[in-house]
């Protein structure tokens, strides 16, 4: 199987778009569910604030 320049670019674009779309859909669904559950949203906000305090207000791999 040989890829010329156009086929290679098309495949890269398809992988990028497929990865972006699934991530965007998952994030949108999570945010929608959080908007329906204010108590869970409040708990999440507290957990994020506490984790940031523990890691000097930096988003770290360990914090995530």
C-alpha cells in the first residue's frame, strides 16, 4: 500500500478530526450533565480548588 502526499494528508486530517470530535462530544456531554446537577458541580469545584491549592495553583499531571 502506497500513500502519495494527498492521501497521507487526508488520512492525517481524518484521524485529527475523529479524535477531536470524540473528545469534544465527551466534554460537551460532561458539561451538560454538570449543568443539570448543581450539587455535583459545586462538589467538583471544591475538589478542583483543593487540588490546585495542594499543587501551588499549578495544573500538574499528578493533580489531574
